[in-house]
């Protein structure tokens, strides 16, 4: 609704309300995006010497197997998160809506706790769980007689990606759980009562009522999941630092290493631009696919 | 389905949920009691309860590990991030929700796209920008990016809310002779209390836990926030797990206590963007 002219603040007040955010946002988001694109055309290690090399960095990036492997690792995390986080959260939310479960409030409160924790702490905590010699997981395996399952969870290049994905998936189950519970509570209970009269059981109710009515929420959850996991960094940085070798180096880690360890700020910017294009691209694609189904 | 089968599936569901809940809470409980063990005791058996709980790890974490400094830095950055995000976000959203003006849609669209941009991609250019401006490694350094990245969400939440508030109240105030500034502060701002409390939770937790920008933009030990202090702690005392655990408890405890006190509100706050979007 529009305000009448009489209610309009004075021009100067108007600007005082509006400009600080616009300036700050431009200075911290728009200018950096432009800067990243600019630096991506240079060979630059942060000093006064900047050499314009045109599209050379982009040619390198397209052929850079480290970058594309890092991208695949992000996709792997997205894949497991979509099925793990959203899948498990969906199942738990169905259970929590049913009548057979006791202590509903307790489960909801506890499962959400990891969401509010610092992912650096989560990283250290799971680092201790996965620790080869003194870790909780290997302790548990040996105490139940499964010594043969004991692994160097974070030091074996073949399994390290799966190990570091577990805490990421685990941390945000509660987040999607709350989203689904909120959506389920808004479903009219008469729909279920009608279905029960027609003889629908628990599983059928889920498949034919809950799932279709929640499809919009699930689409939003998938989009959040993609956006969130394209920037996976903190807990992996803490657990493995991208190693062993580059076997758990995700895109953000690769950009960080290139810029702040090898001091290739020009190429680091190219990687950043690559990350932005791939992430926004994936989000837009998922939105298009999600949007089309609605019609 | 027979009655026994029903009963078994009921038990299975309950057991499954307890297993999930246990996986979420046990690591924290383990962290808490292990931080009270001595290093030797921890090495002997990582799962056992402390035989004689002692707080030496906490004393060391504060005295040697400088956790007190990091705690204060995190509190400072988080507090001002919340204040500025809410102030800037509220006023901008109010203008966007209530008035027509040139470039209104451009500005609105600009803030909304902000939610789409992966901020990790901005790590390097912001580092370079801050270096050029001499803004690296200052007490206020982190507040700039934190507020800016939160603005999109804050404006989105406030704008959506203000649009649902009937304009009649503001009109009545105007007729009664209330100045526009007076109306904003005395009428609109108090009406937005639900969004403000949501914002406090959302943006405080975000700033308290933020890692990559704090890692890149802050160098001196006296200005580090808790998550960075923790990684530094690990490097210096690699083998001393119990001190590390005490430091982790210091980071997590205030958040968990506040969460347990206001669980519903925190859940609402953290999922606000998703549920309303």
C-alpha cells in the first residue's frame, strides 16, 4: 500500500533511511563482484606488479582438473545432502507428526541443536570422532567387535570425502526438519480425516497427501540445500584442510589455497568467478526445473 | 496390519528417533565431560567419565589459549553486526515497503539478488579491497561484510512484515500531527518487534559462528574471533585434546544455553527466510 504525500519523510530523512544500506551493500557486494571479474584477467600475486593476460586465466581454469574435481566434490556433498538431510528430515518429520511417537518436543529440540553450533566446532568434534588412534568411531567399532571396519577415516583419500560429508549432512537435518514440520502443521487435518474414512493407512497418507502437499516446501529445501553446500568450507577446512593431497578440496578451499597459500590472487579471482557462475547457474537451473513442474 | 506388527513398528520408530537424537546430543555431552578430564586420563580412555572433575583445562584455555580475548572479540563483532543490520535493514525496508520513488525496484531487486550471490566468491576481492583501503585487521573490519551480507535477508524479512501491517495506523498518526520520524520510531518500529527478535537470533548466531571472512581479514591474535582462535589453539597444542575440548565448550556453551532457553524462537528465527520464502 502507498503512503500519502503528507506522510512522506523529508528528502534528507528519506536518504538517511535508504543510503547507508545501499552504499554498504554496493561497497561490500557489488564492487567486489566487479573487482573479482577485473582481477581475473590479470597475472597478479598481490604486489604492485599486475600483468594483463586477457582470457588466459579462464583458459587455464577450463582445463584445470583440480578445479573441476573440487566442483565434483561439491556436487557429491549436494547429492548426499539432498537425500541425507532432506530425506532423513522428511522421514523424521512424518514420524513426529504421527501419534505413536513419544517425547516429540525433546526430539525436535535436540535434533535442531547442531544447526546453531559453529561449524568449526563441528569440524573439530568430528575430527575427534574420526581420529584413527583415539577416535570415538574406531573405539566404538572395536568395542562391538568390528575391528575389520576400522579405517583411517580422514587419511584415506578414497573415503575421506564420504567422511567429511557425514558431519555436514548431520548438522543441518534439524534445519529441514523444522521447515517440514511447519509446513505439515499447516496442512488441514480434515484432509487426513477424510482419507482415514476412505481407509488410507499411515504410509498411503504420506505418499498421497503429505508428499504432494509439501512439494513446494521440498523444492525450496532443495534450493537451499544446493546454495548451502556449494559453499561448503568451514568444517572440511578444520577436519582435513582439503587433504590428504587434494582429496577433500572443495571449490572454496581451492580458491583459498590458490589465493592465500600460493598467492596467485589473479587466478584465485578467476576461480571465484567460476564458483559464482557455477553456484548461481545451479540455483537458477534448479529453480527452472522446480518452477516448470508446477504448471 | 496385525496388532503385534503395529506394536513392533511403533517401537522401531521410537528407537530410531532416540538414536538420531542421541547422535545430536551425545557428542556435546562427551565434549563437556571430557573437558573436565586430565590429558593423561583422556589418553587412557577417551570415553570414560572424569574420575575427579577438574577445571584446569578451562584455566589454561583462558590463560594460555587467550579464549577470553577471542570471546570478547566475538561478542563485540556479533553485537554491532546485529545492531547495524537491524537498523539499516529496518529503515531501508520501511522506505521500500511504503513509498514509490525513482529506482525503487532497482534497489529492491539489488538486495534480493544479494541472497543468490555465494559470498565465498567475494572472499578474495574483499580482501584486496580492504587491503587497499587499510581496513584489514581492525576491530571493526568484520562488521562491514557481516552487516552487508545480512542486509538482503533483513530487508526481505522487514519488508514482508511491514507490508502486512495496515497503513491506517500511520495515517491516523499523521492526521494527529505526528511527524514522519516520530511515526517511524514510535509506531512502525515497535510493531516490527517479532521480526526484530527473529533478526537478533539469526544475525547474532551468524556472526558468532562465521569462519572464512574472519580467517582471511583478521591477522593479529588480539583481534581474532572465537572460531579462528579455536583453529589457532589446535595448531599450538596439537596433542592436548582436553584443553581443546574446554575451548570448544567455551565457544558453544553460550549458544546452547540461549538456544535451550528460547528453543522455539531460535528455530523460528533460523528458518525464517525459508518458511516465508
